[in-house]
C-alpha cells in the first residue's frame, strides 16, 4: 500500500511538473525592443505588433524611453532590437559595433505647438529658426523634454542653428527631464510653446489652448531607424527572432501596416524603408 501511494504521488508530481512546463515554451518566445516614447505613445506599436506576432509567433516586449536612454539600454545588451529616431546617434551605435547595420523604417515630422494667443507671433511660420528666435525674444514660456531623447536632441540642434542658447535665459525656458506626454501637459498648463513629433501630437488628448503653430520646415523632418543589437557583442541576444522583427518592419507587409495606422484619417508615420540614404 505504501509503495502504491508512493508511485501515485510521484506520478501526480510529474504530471503537475509537465503541466507547468509545457505551455510556457511558446509563451517564452519573445524579443525585447528598446524604442522611443513616440512609437509607444502614438499607438503605433499597439496597432502593428499584434500583426507581427500573429505571423511569426514572436511576442514583442517594448521598453519605451527617450532615444538616448533607449540607446543606453541597447548598449548594455538589455534589448534585442533598437528602434529610435536620431540618425547621428544611430550611425554612432553601428560605428561602435553595437549593431552591424541600421535600416530606415519610416518618418514623420516635428512641429512647434503653442497657445492660440501666440504671444511670440510665430503662427503660420515655416522657418523654425526664425520662430525660435521670436519665442526667445518674447521670453514666452517654452517647455522642453530635456531628457536626451531624439526629440530633445533635435530641438537642441535647432536652437543652435537659430543662434540661441535657451538655457541662458531668465526662466522662460523649462527643461523638465520627462517624456513627450508630460512635456505637452506642462506646456498646456502654462500656455507655453513646445516641440513635439506630429504622431504624439495627433494622439494627445489634453491639448488645452495649444495648437500647431510652426510646421513644414525641412529641418523638422524626423526619421526612424531600426537595428539588431550585435549578437557578437552580447551572446544572449535573440538574433534570429530579433532579425525577423527587423526584416518584417522593412518588408512590404510591415511597411503597409505602418502606413495603415491613422487617427481620424491622419497618417502618423510614413514608411520609407526603400528610400536611399534615409
């Protein structure tokens, strides 16, 4: 009787163990993508990632940070794929051996938003340098992400082109060190100006009295690129599944999924994987 009870107990334990292990195999097939807040906050990933997972069985887990932080995550080997929007930083990432190739995926643009009263009188301008000079001259509140994101890097470059050091002002420039949503919320609260990617703006609800005031300057162009983290540098990188995601993004199917994502009929991103030099 003791032997029979022992055998039955072992059988039950084995069945329980098998039951707990078997189903997890498929569920554990995932990759980690370090990306920007705009791809997440705009709703793009929510739209396109289920299509990739349905096709491949690979789950995509996104760590959404500013571009600088996303790159740091990838440089530590804590992501399989990097998907960001600051080409100089992306090219440096490849040059330093953290990836072997960068592929263009899509673009949108930056815009300057501000209060409809527009105290700096920049509304309708297509010259971003002139607009920034006017904002500085008016000492109108300007809220910056200040977080080393792709948006922040691009904003800083535009201030430099305009010949303005906003940090040297007397309080009108506010670098809050937070993401795009928090930056827009702050700008709405203080009736200030801010630079944002158009995709985040189109999906942003708490606009208050803000509106797009400056757009259309070619210097506001915003390109996105994707890179597989180099498995030769980090052996734990899921190279095959990560490469499958990269390849899907730049494929006809992935590019169409990006093009299909719209809010109120407005396209948020424009695929351009096949554009030379993008």
